[in-house]
C-alpha cells in the first residue's frame, strides 16, 4: 500500500480531514477503495485501493475531475452520482462496475456515494468501493450450475415442481402447464390434481397425503390429461427438504413414461395374441385328434358339439348333412336350433346353415342386427326374421359349410346367447375347424357305408343256426367289437359229416372290413368242401394251405381251430392252425386248456398234425377267437390263465348249459376291459349219459 501523498488542504470549517492522523491511517490501509470529491466534483483525497480501480497513481487524481483520468463508463457513473447528491443530498449505493487490469484480468466492484455535511450543508461526497470479484465469480459459477441442472432436467423430459411443507403448490411449473394447458391459477395450490385421470386421482391423493404425514419419499404413477385432451403416463418422485428437523419444502420431478407404457401394452397385446393363437392351435389339434378317432357320423357329430361347447363356448351347436336329391339339409343334431322346423331344411329357406351351404362361405353374424341384414339380403321375409329373433335368446351366430374337395356335404351352426366379436383370427380357426369336420364327416360316411356292406356280407356268410344232433349240444356267441369298429374276419361253423360226426370250427381272418369278410367267406366255403370229402382235421388243414396259397395274399394271416367229435361219446380229433387252444370245462367247474401244438397260420409251409381230443359226457369244449382273451391291456398268456380261472366261478346250473356257459364266459372275460375286437365263441357240449342210453 502506498503512503498518503495528497496535497495538504486548508482546514475546512467543521471538518478536520487534513490533520487527523487516525483518519489518514484508516483510509490508507483500508481494504476498500475510498475517494473524496469537493462540491465541484474534483478529487480531494483517494487511497491506494482506489488506484487499483482506476489504474492511476494517487497524486495524479488530486484536484482533477473524473473525466480527465477515468474511462467513459466509470466517469459517467461517478458524475451521475455526484449530480444526484448535489441535487438531493441522498446517498447513491450499490453501483456495479467492472474494471480490467493491464494483464487482462477483470475486477468487479460495488461502489456507494455518501454526502458529507457540516452545519452549512453538503461539503463534499465520499466514495466507498468494495472489490466483489470473488463473489461475482461464485455467483457466475452458481448460475452456470443452475443452467446445467436446468438443461439436464429438460433433456430428461422431467417436470420439476416445488410445493410448501403442507403440499400446496406455490410456485409456477411452466412445463406442467405447457403439457396440461392449465392456467397459473388453475395449477396452484392443489389444482394440479384436476389434470390427473379420474380413475387415478383418489389413489394419488391418498398416497400424497400419506407421504406428507410421514415425511417420506413420494413415489407414484398416474395419467395426466394433456392440452389435446388425451392422457399421458407419468411417474412422480418427490422428496422433503428438511432443515433443523422441519420440512421447509418438497421438490419433485415427473417423468413422462408414456412410450414405455405403450410398449408394455403392445407387448401385452402381442403376448395375448400369441397366447390366443397358441390356444386356437391347441384346440384345433385337439379337435382334429378327436375327429380322427370318430368312426361314425354320430361320433363325428358328438365331437363337433363338444368342440362347440368347450373350444368356442357356444350355447347351441347343430350339424346338418346335404341331401342333393331332395335339395334339403337333414339335421343330424339340432342342438336346440330354433330357426329350423322338423328334421329337414329346404335349401331355399334362408337361415344360418342354408346360407352357408348355398354360398360355400362362412356366415358370421355378431349381433341380431347383423343377422337381420344378411337374412334380408338372402330374401327372407320380414315376418319370418322378426318371428325368429323374437323367440330366440341367441345373439350371435356362426354358419360354416362342410366342404370336401369343393363339394358341399352339409353345414355347422354355432350360436351364442350374447353378442360375439369374431376376429379375423377366429374366422381362420373356424374355417380350419370346418375343414377338419368335413373330412371327418366324409370319412365317417364312407366307413358307415363300407361297414354296413361288410356286416351284411359277414352275417350272410355265418350260419343262421347250428345243427341239432342227438347226443350233442351246440351253442355260439358272436359279439362285434365296440365303438362301431369295422367288421372283422371272425367266423364260426358247425355241420354234420357224412359219417354222422360233427365238424366244429372257429377261425379268424386278420383285418377289417369287406376284404376281411370276403376272405373269411372263401376260407369257410373251402373248409366245408374239404371236410365233406376228407374230414380228418390234418387233411382239411393241408388242403386249406393249398387253397390259401392260391387265393389269398401273402400278408394275409388266418388262424383257426377245427375239430371233429362223435355225438354221445365225445370222442374226437383236433387240429390248430396258429389258433388258441380249446378249453375243456368239466361238470365240477374245472377249466383245462388243451395242451397241443398251436401250429402255424394257414398258408405257411408245414406238416399239419391232428390230436385226439375227447369231450367226455357232461363236459363242454369251448372254441374261441383271440378277442375273448386278448386286448390292449391284457396279453394273450394272461388272458388264457384268466379264462381257466373264470370257469371255477361258474355255478352248477351254468356249467350244465352251453348257452349259459358262453354268456358267463363272455361277460366275465370282457368285464373291466374295452372291447376292441370281435369275440366269437363256439361250445360243444356232450350231455351226461342217461339210464335209457
């Protein structure tokens, strides 16, 4: 700091400046700038700190005006303050100025001007200046931090807001109002809640009150009504600002999460659609599997009704088949269909099924109005339409044509007691279902036709009655496989030979349908011819081998058990061609399987053998097909053992009656099992000898 170098001035009345050592020392060493101006605006005194402001030495200032030394901006500020003090005698304070040193550094100052008075009035003006460079720099740093924070918040699309300790909004949030379109008065206090979706508002209010009470962080999400009257999703987080144990304000930020929510909703919809598609596929696969097992039209119809109830949740399901000759649809299952009368529907009568068949296209009516419009287009009368819609509780309908290779077979009808939105995906599923149903109906129709033909053929080839022979009782049971399976090649026969003995046979031609039945007929006829000319069993089987090789295909498998028995005595012979052994039942209920070689099926190169087989008086010999002892759950060996044990359970009256014995054996052997093959049983009973005999 430089020493005081101002020129001594004469003592002025009432003001001792020049002679006060204390004043000079203070002004010289003071950390603030000081200058004193006389009433003419000239420098009287300056200290060394003031020279840092002007850049000139102390002595150069004295008795000069500011304009002679200082820059224009500083001169203007000082002269304006001096004029104001001269006119109003009031201080001029906190004037900001900026100076630049020779090295380029900037300094910031705050200067104040005060009038100096004596008894006669203002005698001069004192200037005090404080270097506020450091404070200015701090303020600029703080301002830059605030600008960065504001930019960061805006870049994150967050809406920042502040509320009072009680939760009332007292400061403006322009971003919020820009989005919601609220005016300032609408937004303040608790007006922001008016922009929250009505469904979200109660929960939001309660969560906000709970946070205020507990002084805990407020985290929530809600929808906000926008200026365009739509809604956007926001997540909000607010924290209490606590000083000295008290909440002074709340600071919160709202983040727009609409894109994320929309993406989540889109993923949810896609997931639902994929789930629905997978469910439809599973249902179609399930329906296809059930239809594949259905052999008859009746079974196919039942599957369709079940699918309508389970997969479509239909309240009514109907199936009708087309009769081209009569130009009608014949109802196979009406399912409570109210728009049909009787079992036949004329194709000229417009309704859900006839329109589907006539157009060869699905009919979808999602509501009564939709059905009314389609019926009107098809030419239905208003009275008919109104009558139907009045008396039915149905509110949506689906009509599907059954098409096979473009040819109409009939129609399906599903209806609902509620309006039903049918999407494009639902339509594709229903058309695929109708296609599978059409194939099943066509297959079942052909099966029933073939089954009827084969059954007729099979019945025609089996004997209508067995011969009545003294000293011998014959009985048979023939039971077709369950679930309407195709007729097989099981057969039985018994006839009297020329020498009075009786020939009995049970055979099984493997396979189903007409082919198996026809093969059975050929073998049966050949066996009769051979037995009547050369009856010994070994000879008959040898002859059948030659016939089989000449008439049957190599892959055809045929087995049989053939015996010749003497009436009265029961003496006989037996030969097997790959067939299960006969069962001999004693009057005491003991069942024994004949221990003999089973032989090979017909047509296999082998030397045929025959064995003695006696049916003593009172005993019964039972010939049977493998359907009696073998099925999907029981093997042949287990079935044979069970057959022997079942005989022991028969009461005496059953053992003495061949008819009762066969009923007993069939019922007990099939009990608990699903019959999947024909069952053929033939009994040869030799009555006990009487005294008259």
